């Protein structure tokens, strides 16, 4: 079974985006403060890692097992990420971490574009 070119681009771009997200989590500031205790920071990091692993699973389901519904969940996750990113940039301005998130969202959007166009349409409709 040969994977169509657009599906391959979808897979590569989304894995790049998720890798970028994982790296940004790894370098996040974990200094405890009055607002964020050490336990809260740990729980936040574990939840972020679990979400990334879930999204990796969705990409695999869509790209390798030809499932259509994970593409829609990934699209909804992108929409929520963009809304959150706009709010963060509006509140704090463009910082290094939000610039990384902009790149991540752009990679995800490009990957999802490939998943809905060209030879990918027949892949998911079969």
C-alpha cells in the first residue's frame, strides 16, 4: 500500500509541529511561584505530554489507517490553538514562546490543507 504524496506531507508536517510543541514544553520555565506550585507545574507538563501523544496517535490513525475522523479532531484542535494563541498574543504581545506556537500552528494548518486536497481525498474516502 503506497501512501499518497499529500497524505505523506500531512503526516510529516504534523509530526514536525508536534515535535516543535514537545521541544517548547521541554524548555518551558518551571520555576515555582505563588501562583504555580511545583505540583501544578508537574501536572501541567504531564497533561501537555499526554495531549501531544494523543495527537500523534490521531495523525497515525489518519495517515496510516485511513481514518477520516482524526483529521476533523486535529482541525478542531488547530482552531482552538489559534484562538488561544490570539488571546495570548493580545495579552502579552509576541514573545519567543508564542512565535514558536505561531510556527507550530502554521505547520499544522499546512499539513491539514494537504490532508483535504489532491490525492489525499481518495485516501480517506476509500
